[in-house]
């Protein structure tokens, strides 16, 4: 399957349209993305936030950078648990939703517009989190590595970085990855996700299609560089991290090639 992205904008830019209202509708499915654990978005968010706290050993008052924070679902849960969170995202639609939801939860928020490629925080945070398949957006490996450097620089000495993805490369190699799936959305429409892995570029090129019973549909394309456990662990060490551990579950289970999730925790 060949998928051509729009020429004028990169797929992750606000102007392109994948992120914003389109993404938020598609992200809110009734069953979630895990085969063995069907969850609402709210339940999954709570599980993931609790997992972040556990894997990073966070305490109330710790400063956390959530980047990209999207529409703030993890940031807000961590704020509600007593963390001091800075949520950074390039998309103003997502940030607007994050602010509204934080105000509804009555938590003190700090959401900022910014590009993870050009972050300039300097040893400010106890933890940095990069959640839900949000690493590898850029075309060049040098740019993606620069993002990792930026996260390292943002951490205090002894601080921890967590990268979470639902792309575990052995599942792709074994043919167990879901390359074509349909999810039912809370909006009463359906999301179809079609993915193609290109071994030459090491990227997943995909398409989200949201449609309803009336035959109307909207499709948006994306392209993300994906990493094996070994690749990402090496990158973390090259960036300066002194200890790197990979998990397969939010409960701290050791890495498993058959797991749908992968969480890499690196300590500065």
C-alpha cells in the first residue's frame, strides 16, 4: 500500500489536520487498542498514569514534562495525583481541550505550545514522559535523536525518561501486528486503521479513516519511524542516559517480544 502525505505540511503539523478534532474523535474508541484488555479511554488513561507513577517512582510534588502532551489526558491525571506537570504540544486545538479539561477537574495546569524538536529546558524536571507512540515523528533520524537529547537535557541529574509505544517490532516481524483494524467510536462512528511497515525506512506509514453509517468518511495519513528495543536502548545510552530498562506492561513486567506495548525507562 502506498500512502502519499500532503505536500504542503508535515503530517504532524496542526495545519495538516491529523491532530486536533480528527485525532481526538478517533482516539476515543469503546474498546481501546489492546487485544486482551478492552477499556474506555478514561479507564485506560488512569491505568497509564498510574503506570507512569509506578515505573518512574514519582512522588507528589515531582516536576514532570509531558511531551507531546496531546489533549492533556495523562498530564491531568498526574496533576490530580499531586505532580507538578508541564504539558507541551504543538497543536493549539489539543492544548485548548487540555485547558478546558484541567479547569473542569480543578487542577492547576501549565500547558505550553512548543515543538519537541526545539525544546530548550535545562535540568528542570524529575521526569519526562513521551506517551502512546509519540516518538519518531520526524523524517530524519538526526531530528528524532535530537528530540531524545532535548528530553535528556530537560531532566535533573538522576531524573528519568519514559517512552511508551504500542509498536513492538517483533510482533511486526512475526506478522502479529494489527495492520488493518476497525474500532467503534464513542461518537457512534467507526475508525479504520491501515498500517504498512517499510523495512527500508523503518517507518510505519498509515491511514486513519473515520466514517459513519451515512457513507461519509474522512481519511488522514501519517508516517512514524519505529524502533526495536535494542535500537532505542542504544540511542538512550548514546544520548547520555546511564541506565536503561524496558518493560512490557504498566505493572513493571519485564520486556516480552509478544507484548503489544513497550515502555523504555532511562535514567540520567
